[in-house]
């Protein structure tokens, strides 16, 4: 089947929007492109979901008389933007077509969905892909469970003895990697043992929004902060923690992704006597592993077969 120039332009626009969103945040990125009637580019932008409720609406308002096609990586429900403002902007514009990469099936009968049911333009909801589902993981978890996506960053030596992240500060790329993870999030949490690494991090994320930075010392404290973050539309968080707190996170099912550093440092005799703990690899899979100077970085994600993250799971389930 031949692809028209307009169809090709829309496909390129979606790829552009997805790439921009991915750079902002792999778990909470949102991007969009505005095209004219011939499929020519007019405007685009991206952000971490929750960072700016009006940025898209302002773009639509600016090009209201010239654009005809709006390309979104996810729908306004998942993107958590001001639906009423966007609806008003689109209703006053010359937009004829909207293409959406990911549509939420968590919340129904929203103002956006009600408006679409009466809008005279065309709407194309594309099939979900691994990328669009990944970009929407943070906001979707907020909509489903009232908690943001949580990535833990930890370290220990080969015997399970605790180490500080700051000990690897000068290893090539170590600090830059952690800084990028933090900048792709909206919340930075830390245990007292890892406070020193904060000096390597920025106060604003990739959407130029102020980071919420909090110390946590218990799981109840952590959950309280995360629920507040969800209400504030902060959909992706990182926690810099020691191995003991990581164990609590994993056992309680509070962590979505693990970035663990195995320090290739000789253990003191006393360290060998510490109680051993290993990640339950029947529930977690190693996605990547990289040697970073004196440590080995493992990135793990929970298996889809884990009942904690199964589609039918809800916070109130027993």
C-alpha cells in the first residue's frame, strides 16, 4: 500500500515527538508536534509529565489558525495537562485531525473523552507500543495506584556490605549517569547514608522544574511522600538508598526499577559476617550490566509475571 506524503509526515512527526519525550524522561515523557494542512512542521515541544499543565495549550493557541493536525505521544488524561484549557484551545482552532500514540484505559468519562465524542474532527488512536507504554509508565501508575514510578539507586560490595555512592564519584560516567536519572524524574529521595551524593545532582529536572528533594527513613515515610507527589502530578521518582533500605523496598513491592552498583572493593573480615541478601531474580530481570571503573552497574526491572505489577493488581487488593 502506498503511503501518502501526509501519512509519511505524520509518522515522522510521531517519531520526532516520541524521541523528544524519551530524552526528557523514559518513564514520564510527553511530546507533541503541530502540522499544517500539507503535513509541514509548525511547532513541537516535550516535557516531563506534570511539569507544565499549559505548555501544550499555549502552543495550540499560538498556531490556532494555521495548524490542522495535532500529534501527541499520549492523550491529555495520561499527560495530566489542563484538559479544559486544551479543549477550549482546540475548539477555537482550525485543527481537523488528532493522532495519539497512547490512550489511557484507567480513567474514563473525563472532560477530554466527553469532548472527543462530540468533536467533528478525526481522531486516530495508534496501537500501543513498547515505547509508548514505557513513556506512560509513570503517569499510568499514578492514575492506577496513586503512586509515581520509583527507581532505586544503590550500592554494596560483593559480600553485601554497604557502600556509599559518593565513593564512586570519580569513576568515568558514574555521576553523570545518576544525574541523568535524577533529571528525568521529578522527585529525589535519599536515605541519610547516601546524602553525600546530592552534591552531584541538579536542583531542576530536564523540564526546568524544581526537584522535590526529601530524606526518607522508613517505608511509611516513603509512601507518604510518594502519595503527596502523585497528588502534585510528580509521576517519576528516584531514591538513593543503602542496601538495607533497598531490601525493604523490594520485599514490600515498592520499587519499579533497580539500579544497583556492585563495588569491586575488597571486603573487611567483618563484612563477610554480615547477613547476606540477594535480589529475588525469579521476580526481577537484569536489563543491562556495565563495568564502571571499580563497580559493576546492574539495571533490573520487575518481571511482568510478578503479581505486584500484573495488570489486574490494585493498591486495595489483599
